[in-house]
C-alpha cells in the first residue's frame, strides 16, 4: 500500500484538494459519511474515472482513501492548509 507511486499520487491528490474549493468540499462531505457509504462513494467515483480513462495513479490514490486512517491523514493536511 505504501508504494512510492501511491505516496506520490496521494501527495498530488492532497495538493489538488487543498487548491480546489470544489474538491475540498467533496472530500470533506465524503468524510462525513459512515465508513461503508464513504467507501461506496469513493468506489463509484473511481469506477467513473476508470471508464473515462483518467490517470491510473490518481485513481489509485483516491481509492486508497477507503482506508480510514489514510483518509484521516489526508484530512489533517487539508484542514491544516485552511
């Protein structure tokens, strides 16, 4: 799970979230969901991204947010940037 590619993608994702009010709003709203619904929302968006042939590394980073500890770590960075 801690591959260099995934870590780099998570860093990119975190920067994108902190730089975009729309992404930040989505990210924080997803975090308000119960864990099972959060996982479903993340899996839905990553499925849509795969169908749209978007960046596989970014898709992997978003999918990794299903892990509650990892989500909380990204959230801490995002909130610290406010």
